[in-house]
C-alpha cells in the first residue's frame, strides 16, 4: 500500500530504469487506485497468521513444554523417593 492523493481510478504510469547513466528499460504499466478501505490489511507477525498456521507453531512448542515439565516432575519425584 502506497499513500497517494490521487483519486480512485485507473492510470497509466510511465517508468524508466537506469543503470548509472544508461537507460536499461522504459515502459508503461497500468496503475489502479482503489478507494480507502477497499483492501483488507494483512496482519504482520504471529497475529497475521491464519489459525491453522498458528496451531502448527503452537502445538509443537506446547508439546515440548509439557514434555519438559513432565521430565522435571519425574526427576523431583525420584529425589523424594531416594531420600
């Protein structure tokens, strides 16, 4: 999303690509300006992920935490029984 003051509509944008002083490419592209709020903003980071992607990240992490807590529990339980 690029901020602009152009009204909504279709435009033709001309461009020139330079390599130092030499012109590498020129051309035209169609440019569409949409009214504000037309596109849904994508989220970024973890909160921008879909629910299935969040689960695919959280499930292994939570599983690992449960295994670690269980191992700590077993270790502390052994110490109590040995003493």
